[in-house]
C-alpha cells in the first residue's frame, strides 16, 4: 500500500463517448460535487474536473493531486480506467466510484487501489481518514480494495437515512465552471419504489424514497437561482410525494422564483391540476417523462404501470398548461418488433412530444435486464463504450440485432425530420425548431458510426449462422431441395414450404425409398432436411422420422449429392430469429427473408401451437 497521505484530492467525471440531443446542456452529476464540497469542508484541498464542462484531464491535473477519485457510469468506464492507469503510473492513489464499479468492483481494482460501492459520501471520508492513520480500512463498509494481492470486499454500507446531513454542493469547485453556460442540478430525493427491469436506481439507491427537507432545498435553490441560467431538479420522480412537491413549489412561488427550471416526473403527475398550475406559476420550462414505449405489451414487460391512453392524456394536460415535454423512449425489449417501434414513433409525433430520445435498451450492470441477458448468453459485447443507449449490445427476441439498430436510427430520423423542423419554425417555436435541427445534425454526424456498428452486428450474426450450419457458400449457387418427413405436422409442412419456396428452394415431402431418391440425381446438388425443434414432445415424436430420412438419404442417395441436416432450434429464441438464421443460408437479402417469413407465418398462424407464436 502506498504511504502517501492524501491532502490534495482531485475528483473526475469522465466525458461521455457519444453525443445526444442535450449534449450542449452540460449537467454535471451531483456525486462528485457533493464529495468535493465535503472534502473541502473537512480541510482538504479539493478540485473537480467534469470533462464535458472543464475539458480533458491534463497531466498537470493528475500531478497536482495526492489522490485521484474517478466517478463513472458504464459508458464512461473505459475512459475512467485509462485515467486511473495514468494516475497509478504517476504514483497517485486511485479510488473509483459510481454505479458501474459498484456492481463490478473487481473489474476496476486492477486500475486503482480502492472502489467505493454504493453511496460514497461517508465511505470516501472514512477512507481518507483511515489512510491518515485514524482508523482501519477493514472496518469501512461499502469499500473494496486489495489485501495480500487479492480483492477484498467489505460488507455493503447502509443507505444514508438522513439526506439533510449532506451539504449544499459548491459548483465553484469545478474547473472552468460557468453557471451561465451550464445547467445546475438540484436533488430533492433519492431512490425509487418502482421495479423497472432496465433501471439500476433501486439497486443503487434503494426501493422507496428518501427526501431532503424543503427548507434545505429552498436554501440550495436560493444559492443557485441567482447565478444559474437553468435549474434541473434531477430526482427520478420530482412528484414522488405530491404534497411535498407542491409545498416546495408554493414556496418557490412565494419567493417569486423566476429562474427557468425543469425536472423528471412520471406521466400520472399530469392528473394533479394543482401541481400543473404550480409548475406553470414557478416558470417550469418542461418535464422529462419516461414513456419508454407506446406498446402496452412492451410497457407491461418493462413493469412501467402505465398505458398508451393514459400517456396521451398526460401529454395533453401538460401542454394545456404550457409545459414542454421531453419524451424518453426505449427500444429493444423482448416484446419489441419493428412494428411496435413504428407505433412508438407515431405516438410521439401524433401527441406532439416536443423533444425525444429513442434509446436502445441497454443492459447496465446491476439491473435485472443485465442479469437475465447474461444468464441467457445474449450479451454481444463488453465493450462498455457501446453501452451508451445508441448501440445494440444484446440479442433481441423478435428482431435481428441489425434490424433493431436500423429501427432505432429510423425512429430518430422520423422524429427529427425536416417536416417536423419546419412545423416548429412556422409556429415560431424557434427553440424546439432549432433543437430538432440540431438533433438531425447529430444523427447525420453519427451515421458513419451507426453504419459501422450495423455492419459489425450483421457480420456477427452471420458468424453465428456459420457456427451453427457451416459455411454459407455451400448452400448458394447450387441446385437444392428441402425434404421433410411425411408425418410432420400440417403447420410445419405448410410453414417450411411457404418460407423456403419464397427463398427459391423447392420443398417436397420425402422418404428414404430408392425410387424416390434416385431421380434427385438429375435435379439437385444439395439436399437439406430442416429439423424444427420447438417442443420436447414434438422432438420425441418426430426425431425417429427425421433420423430415418437422413440415414436413408446417406445410404441411398446418388453419389455426389450432399445431404445436410439443418436444425431450426427454438430453444431460447423466437421462431422469427431462427428462420432468419436459416434463411441466410439461401439468400443474402434480409428484407427478402423477412418478407418470406411474414407471408409464411400468416398462412399458418392459426395452426401453430401457442408456444411457437412469438413473431
């Protein structure tokens, strides 16, 4: 362990790897600001660098410090590790914190000395005091570190019960801070009582709410309102306790609060008329709402406890009171299809959502989504920079990865269309007209990056196909026929015949008699035997027939004709994805494969068993 006692401490928030529509609205995360303020209050020299506001960390910044603290989310963790490595090379003590390392501490430890898990305000102070000889690191809850060359994880730290013990954050500690060019965040609570599968708030900050007192919040608002261009109440749900929220707004109204502000709420808060009136009277510019999807089926899967009809009514109510809406949508759920994504786009446009983001479902460590996808081996990569909401990083159920990437990009293009831009400008809505124009420019700048990722997704999918079936070249440019046993189900025979015929493959009911097989010599070079394996009882019933057919082909097929058994295995995958894999053996045109599947499915959907009906 290094002997240097920390006195100078620099706290770093690494920059994001990708732009988004609000990239210019620089909002520092409160964690590093609170920590810096607490360290300063305890007599330490503290500096804060928020790279998106302060610029990149320099060598001089690192050399100045005795200890380097780096707070990171998943998409910024590669940058965080790079900074940690460099600080270590300079002999600095390195501490990591934030949600990503909370759930994957052993990933961070090779790049530093300590990991602060969970809420870090108390843990970091105790760590620094321990390094000054005032206590032992072994007694610090919420801390991971090296002990005898091995990772050691102390017990988790209980959540801070009384948030009022936290100071008012001092943003002047941020290098290059100019409140007139940034958005000042204010937190009135922590935690969430809901159970959205994709969210890590509950695992990080607890199920349920913990509130700061309105007296303390008003003190913080007063200290920031005069200098800030915009305040952002960064709670996950500002109206979690409606009475408390309205009391705070009444106080802001009484003190003639004029600074423009915004916040995050759930859609149902729109049904409290008094709350809406107070938003308007206190100069609330807009609200951020996690709609996620317009598909009620997808919303149910997310456990959002809302539906499309209620969301539409909420938007109308907010607009009636002059409150703008930033809609936050997510695509890529197991129930999502290109059709549900288009439905979501139509919803956002029809209901006149002012600005929107269509983020990819991103399985962040610490979430139920991450755990389930990892267990099912559906994560495509651990290149954490891609976990930014813009890139597909998992295998969806009812689409291919490439289709999902394309659908999300097309959703953004539709929302930030020239038509939408012109509509805003004609109505003299200059701000949102420009915002949509800026969003479209970002999309154009991101096109090459998105195209490269789509190509990678396509190549990765094809690699999986070839691992399952062998090289695709053996199926293309040759005369081929597909054989199915005579006792296959009616639905299976019709489906395979319709699907493969549309891909240029002849399908016939086969048997192993020589008089049937011999004529194939003049007709084909390749015989494929599709083996649909979707239910255990069906597998037991049909396996003997398939095996008999395949063995008969091998024994009696004329020399020079190759029989290939092709399992269409639906274990853990939808019929559609399995058919796309299968279809790529016969066509490079995924649109053609998709159309062939849709037509075939429509013909037999009433015959398929419920277990198969997963579009």
